[in-house]
C-alpha cells in the first residue's frame, strides 16, 4: 500500500559561515490518509525544518541534500516550482505558530481566505468570498458574513489561527501540516483550536502532521508520534506505546521532567542534565549520550540506528540490547 | 502626617505570622490615548481591585491568560508600576507612599526574575558586572576582594562555574542566562521574589532544572515567592496556594491541591480542563469544557461578573452585580462566583 506521504532518509542542510548544520539528518517517516502524526522535539531538533522540507519552503542557505519525499506516490523533488505551487495550494496545507505574521494586514481576511480558490479553483471574486463565509462557519468563526470583510488586526489570536485553518482547508487538502499551531495562544484558546483540528480530522479525514514541543498536546491529539533530537528521529511508535513505555532515554527523561497537573503528591522533578545540543558541534556517537542517565561506553563511540524495540522504534543501544529503562532508573 | 504614623504603627505590630505582603483593593490602570492631541480615550484596567495576602515562606502561584493583569499585579507590588488606587503592605507597612530613600532600603528585600533571559540581561555587561551592579547600588560586599567572593558565591548558588564571571550573556544558553537572572535577584539577599514566567521561554528539557533550583533556593534562604505563569501544571507543582486571575480580578484562591481537585470558579474549571496531560489514555477519557469566545476586554469589561460572557453557568444575576471573593470551602478556599462548581 502506498502511504499518503513518505519521507525516506531526508537530509536538510543549512550552510553557515562557520560550518554546516545537518538540521534534518536521515529522517524517514510515513503518514497515512486520515491519520494524525505528532512530531515532538525542542527548538533546534529539526521538527520544523522537516515540515519545511516537505513543503519545499526552506529558508535561504538551506537545501535538501538527500533522500526522497513522496506524496501520493509522486516524488516531490521531480516537480517543477509551478507544480509544487499547485500541491501547496490544493493538496498540502500548512499553518504556522504565529497567526499574527501569516496574514497580510492590508487585505480583508475573506479576500485572503478565498485566494487559494481563485488561484487554484479559478473561482471569481464573489464566489470565493461566499466560500470564505462557509469556511468561517466550518472553523467556528461567529458572525461569518460580517467577519470576512474585516482586516486581520480586528481579529484575536485564536480567530486569526482559525482564519489560517480556514484558508488551509479551502481547497480540501488531504494533508494538513500544523507547526506549533497553538504555542502562541492562551490555554483556553489552545483547547478550542485543538478541538477544531480534531473535528476537521474526524469530519473530513484530513491527515495531519502536528508539530509541537508540548507532550500533552501530542497525547491528546495523535495516533502516532515521532520524537526528534538533534535533527534525528530517536523514537517512533503509537502514542500510547511511546508515552507508556518510552524506549529512548530522551523521551523517558522528558516525560519525567515535566510537572503533571494530575500528580497527586509533590514530587521533585527529575531534570535532564546539560543543555540542548549545539548543532554546529554535535558529539560523536549517540547525540543524547552526554545528557543520558543510561549511557554505556559504546554510546560515545558509535551512533545507534533506529531499530525495533518492543512495539516501537528507538535509536538506543541500551534498549536495543533488551534492557528496560524503568528497571534501572537512575 | 497621619499616614506616616499608621505606617510606623503597622510595622510595630507585624509578626512573621502575619502576611509578608498584603495587597488591598489594588488597581493599576493604564490610559489609552488616541488622536492627534493624545487625548485619553479609555483606561486599560490591568489590575482592577485585587486583595491578596502572601504569607512568609510560601509560594503563591498566580495564573491567568495573557492580558489578565498577572504580571502587572506582580510589578505593582514591587512598585515597578504605579498603582492607581489601593494599598500594598510589606511586613505590615504601606509601601506605595514611601520616599526614594525608604524605598531603596526596601528594594533590598524584594527582587524579580523575568521571563526572557535574553532581554533582561544587558548584552554589554559581563556576568560580574551584572551581579556586581546590584551589590554596588546597595553597598553590599564592599572592597574588591569581598565583591569578587560574593559574586563567586552567587554563581555557586545557581550552579554555574565561577570562571563564567568574565563572560557575556550571549555566550550562554537560555537556561544558563536564567540562572544568571536568578543570581542577580539573590544578590541583595531578598526575602520576597516575584518570579514572572521564569521558565516559559526555556526549552522543555531545561525547565525542570530551573524549577528545582528555585525550590532549593527557597528552602535554603526561606524565600517567599509570587510565582506568575500561564502554565497551570508548573504553577500547581511549585505553589502552596494559587490565585487565578481573569480580566484584572482574582476569581479564586485556594491551596494548590484543592484547586486541582475541587475548582469552584467555572473559569478555573475550564482552565484546568484545557491543560493537556501527557498521558494518552487519560486524555482520551477526559471530559473537556471548551469555552466559547475570547477573553473579555479589560478596557471595557462586562458588567457584573467579567467571566459571564464565556461562562456555561451564567444566570441573569451574574450580569447585575459583581460576585465578591467569598469562602466556598473549609480551609482557605475562596471563589468569586454566585454559582460555584459542585
């Protein structure tokens, strides 16, 4: 069976004056129709660069240096810029963290939401704005008829993000990439947007890649999850497996370091030592090994591959050798 | 002056069993100006009548969404903003009317840790200069040798190597910069620290280091914290008691554990239900309260209860008069709601 989206050993490099950053290093992943895949990681882990690589929207000085990206069986690298433009407008939609900067302040929102329809569906102005009213209703913007003729500054952060989602959905894409869609929003507004994404996924079967640093958001939204660290996938599996029995020490440590709302007693948090990696000076061997409580000698020498461990995939010598992280918790 | 007399009188009566900080009817409004003549066309009621007592040695958590006034409240207590009305008492003494000299003495007792460790440190100063400035202003650790020793000691306290003293902020990661910010706050040996979103700008894997450091320093120096954050999981973890703010008002105050187990104000209830828990099995079963609409405006807040426009329990009465903060449960739990949750 072909996957909706398939990445195979994708490498994306950023050329800096003082060296090359391997922002995305041999990332492979798949997304099936209707599925929600979470990509978690800290800033600099490569999660956003992975998304931008798929969209071919990479910032200057960065380029895809290797690997394949297939969408509905077609290799995106073979497409001309024009064909890619049409994929971005109709098949894959992307929404970003900051809905403040994603809308043009000088055009009415309805005009902007209707733009993909005018360009890719050849609708006339009137029809595109009528379609925008319908889309506003779908994404829960009240008073849609009046709202479409307003300007972005008249919208709150949550409403702007709904507007971006409406624009993304206008052409009925089969894949939505949401890059930290709720990070700039307040929690009650975050809950609204997440609920909207859930509904859209259920009602229209739009597959979603949800990129976030928030493990709670992944737990509530995603079927499967990929954990990234230093440009690599370090763990991949069903959300339940990864959260219940993480098989990479980074995932394991991260889950223990965050305070949980439902903790019954005050327990002191178990922080991860050290700092996130400096991408210009990565350590040899496993990239997490300098911060890892389980590291053995081999970890500093060789970098492990992403291999099957129990019901998921993990890039770790310790768990690949059959050791359980919970039994020798440090 | 009678005001001076009561200040003295209050101070004489204060004992450590009394609140360290008492906020009474505090209002901090900011004028909204518009037009060519900069006419004042309205007021942002950032803090709009808050009563709050913080006990010595406790961590009072302060949560709410952006624009609810939580940072302004913290800054007003430290007189970093000028309140429009009300009182702030520190050890029983009213501080809003204090003159420059008395205020400078008081500044040694109170400190602040800011959210953004990138913006709150002067990029042209070395760590030594940043920490030394606080010492010099208050004439602490006089003499070059004692000054250097004190700076080394402060770096020890926050878990940084002593030889970092000569470096500049840009040479450090976010977590390390926040440690410098904490060292600067500790330099004056304060009793009270306002922590204004101290971890929100940090990477997830670094946050726990800073939370643990703050807890450890509190034990070591018997510090009192006002911990401001929008993340209720962090606030619940670190706080003894929590105050929830909505559009300039405190709507609920309770011991941290009770607030989670038995929220009384519908806003607190929906805030708690909106916070994702990193447990997929739990998330799937969870019942969510999804609020309608956006946070009300603090320029033109709704009549009566300010939350009523989004509230799922609102009745006509809620629009008429504002519910006062009243005891809802035995043991230290107050909420401002006519129809509190079960």
